[in-house]
C-alpha cells in the first residue's frame, strides 16, 4: 500500500463550501504542487467524529473507519458509507 503524507507545509488552501447545485458540504485541499483532494461531507464528518473520540476518550488510541455498502439504511443516506469497524 502506498502512503501519502500531507504535511502542513504542503497545504496551500483548504476550502469548505456547498457547491452550486448541491446540498452537502465539500472540503477541497489544494496542495502546493497544485493537486486537489475533494472530500464529501460524510467522509469529513466521520473523520471528525473519530478524531474527537480519540482526543476526548481517556484510553482510546485508535479508530478504524472502513468503506462498505449499507443495504439497510435510513432514508436519504448513501448506500456506500465509511463507518467505524
């Protein structure tokens, strides 16, 4: 597996917005080399929840999120979701 480490100094801009014609937030990282990484709202929300869980829990040191198909889901939720293992 290739690993890409994005350092603070690699980030030129982080833009959070609801694109025209869309309903959900998108997060775009613009890197110093011109590359753009666009994350959907659900992905960022899951990362934030996992981050807060680790930072605020007295002993929790790791959370693993994995993408998977969720057939039995609430209305309006995507079939593919990134969820805690």
